C-alpha cells in the first residue's frame, strides 16, 4: 500500500472512531445533558508567579441522571510542576511526595494527578464553600437545581510558568463515575458570580470541561427490566429471562451497593428469572369512557442497597394528557418543540424519595383519552422506553405484550351470555 493510501485509510479510521464516540454519548431523551466543570481564577499574578486561587464548580446539567453515594471523584493531570497548597470544600485523597517543595510549610497535595473528593455533610464551616460538602452526591437538574452543583476552592502554586503567560491547562479529566468521558479544558469567556444580594465578582480567567455519559461505556449488565399486565388479559408478561444476569452469576447489576468504607461491593439480588436489582411493572388497570388508569410499581430486588433520590423516566404518547397522579412528583421532558411524550417521575420528600432494600414504591395515573389515536391494541397502551436512575431498562419483546381478546373469543363470550338470556325469556313467555 502506498503512503498516500495508507494516510487516507488512517484518516478514515480516525474519523469513523471519532464520530462513533460522539454518537455513543448522544441521548435522545436528554440531548443537551452533560456535567460541566468550570475553573474560575479568583486571583492570578503571572508576572510574580505567585500562587493563584481557583474556584472549581461541578454543574450537573442532566435532566434525569444524578450522581449517588460514594459520589464524584475529580481527577486530572497537571501540565507542569503544580502543587495544591490549600483546599476548601474538598480534599485530595493523597498528599503525595512533597520533598521537592522547600520551606517549612507542607502543601495539601503534591500528586502529579490529584484526586479530589467532596467533604461530607457536617464539615466545619471554615472548611466549606458554597455548594460543597454533600459527600459527592449531585442531584439531577430536574429534581433539584440547587443540589445539582458542587464546588471546591484551591490555592495552587509552584508551577512552571513563563512571565506574562497564563497557567498551562491540566488534562486527562475524570469525575470517577462509570460511563462518563470528559473533554480537555478549554478557555471560555470569564464568568461572574454573585457574592451577595447586590454584588457580582468577575473571574480573571475561566476554563471549562464537559463530561458526557454513555450507557455503552458503563460496564456490566443492565440494572433494570420491565414487566407488563392489563385488566383485559390474565397473562402477566414478566421481565425477559436473564435480563440483567442469570441465576448463579457472581456479579449482577451495574449499580453496586456501597459498604461502610465507601468500597463498592457486589449486589445481593433476590433470586428471580430476570436477576435485576430493579423491576418496573406497568399495569393497565381500568378503562373509563373518557379516561384510562395505569398503575406503575418499582420493586427493589437488591437486598443490600437503598436507592436515594431515585427517578423514573417513561416514554408514552399519552403522557401529554395526564390529568391526575398519585404519590409521585412529575415533570414532562419536552426537548423537541411541543412533542410531549416523555415524563420524569420521582419520590416525594420525606415520604418515598428513598427506595428501600427489598421494598417498592408505586403510583397510579389517570390519563385522558385522545380519541384520534387512543387504542388498547398493538401494544399502544405500554411504554416505549423506561429508564431508572438514568439507565435504560430491558423491555419484553413486543410480540409477547398482553393482547386484546380476539374476535372469536368475543363471539364465544357473547354466545355464552346470550344463550341463558334467551332461555330465560322463553321460560317467562311459557309461564305467561
């Protein structure tokens, strides 16, 4: 192969891999969702090469994905010889070898690749900054747009920096949560932050990093499955066999429980045909003249884990016509013009926001019939997609959905009813 053809082939492979990675991270239900990390330089004296102060903020702009305990673990590679002299709101997991730093003062972290973790709730006030100290937990932007942000402040120095030049940007960012891939730091227009009711302060320099999620990048089996039933068919369509694993598998599920030392441990899943930690059951309960009623139950089969701040995303064409909902919070996710077929459901605070071990939460919703498209046939009454805590659940095959009674059975049923009625009428006529 000539050099020209080889270079062209190499370029083609590179473009295909790049486009594949970009497509892999695309979420049609949350096309603009991401986690954005912002570095705001609050002090920066490049001429004196003095230590600088930077505020690092982590914003979860995802509509329905959140970060649970043990939380985010932010890491990166320094471009030069930087050390962290002080940190507030978070701490480095290791100090590292600081022998190269002279003087009596000891830096907070001298690692070439520091790993920063959020401080736990109850941290002394003098070690806090705004939006810190939640143990690394980040809410989704829909559930709580306040607790969806975290922050830490660092004093950084001892870096190799030419005079009148900006600090070199770190690289290799990672938030320590499976499924996320982060970009390089890019310079963006400087942000400003509000310090009180009347005053804003401007950052001297701002870097930005974007982290995107892909379920395909997250190792392991699916964490949830869906089962179906209806009032008009006695058949219960269970989760597909081995949806999340098979009986006897050593490791089951993607969402491991966490031990006392924040070390993930294998989930202990109640033995079932699907072996999923979570099962979502959709039951078509009642048919009214102008409305229909659905019951949704979320069952936790994981015997060693509670799911805090859980959420459920359902896609169904009739969700735009919800008239009443019980026991859950609800918000439509309208991302494409006026198309309103996707909704997010989550628990009520202090009532059912925690899905307990081997427990369940449930709701019922009443939906108004749209006479132009409403039908019970062809699987229309069942959801198109179901997500639990941001993970897509395994649906049963469409050809196994509960079906309406066919015409033959309807005719037989009518005959069985009509026969006794005719006999009764005949008996009454003879008596007369």
